[in-house]
């Protein structure tokens, strides 16, 4: 006897199930706000935690890339994957071995990347003329470039707290975002419940 076909959940029931989980999103947001508050009391420790996380992620990524290279041996690009994995893994190992050096390097790279991104964004906006809003793109590029200049000018002192500050800002903004999302889900679930209540 053939198995009875399984009914797939409808989009409406899936959305309704997510709405019922609004409390988890609010709790997650509150947790991230608490972590952001704790991290803000010691930016140096938060900075080192960020650097160690980046170093560990880089090392693991390098190891996976090396494994991938050997699993694809004989395929075109083997040497590229192998060298890339070795460099990536070595960078992660150096960051883990000396987090202060890693912090100095990463903060300087952040400044350089912002300089490059600012130039490219401004160039893209300038060459978008006469499309509406091209000046905003140029202005964003100039602002990004200026932030990069500030980071490089304040280096190496800024490297002791830059990544920690970025972590704090990310936790706080994401925390508020999850709280707002959870409250919006709760409001929608409340409206749906009232809609099905008989008058």
C-alpha cells in the first residue's frame, strides 16, 4: 500500500508558526544588548576577543581550503587552492599567536580598505551622471574615504579598541533589530488571533 502523500505546510501556517516565536527574538535581542553593554565596559578585551575570533575563523578557513585542494588534486587550480590555504591558515595562526600584532594589522587593513572603497564608490557615482542621485553616491564615497583617512591617521593607537568598538556597535544594533522584529511579530500574531475570534 502506497504511503499517503504528506501535506506540505502552507506559507500562511509557516508565517503563523514564526509569529508564535516572537519571544525568542526579543530574548535574543536583549541578550545581545547585554553582551554589547558588557563589551563596551572594556573595549580592549572586546577587541582581543574579536581578533581571536577572526584568527580562529581564518585558521579554520585555511585548513578547509588545504583539505579541499588535496581532495581536488589533479583538477586545474590545485596549486592556487593549496597556496591560498597555506597563506590563509598561516595568517590565522599568526593572529592567534600574537593578537596585538593581529589587531594592528587588521585595523590598518580596515583603514586601507575604506580608502579604496571610498575612491571606487566616488568614481562609480561620478560616472553615473546624469542619473538621479549620483551626488549621494559620490558623497558616500567621500565620507568612506575620510573615515579611512581618520583610521590610518589614528593608527596604531586606534587598533587597541577599533575592532572591539565595531563588535559593540554590531551587538547593540543587532540586538535592537531583533527586539523590534520580535515585537512586530507579536503585534501581527495578536492581530491574527483577534481576526479569528467570533464577534
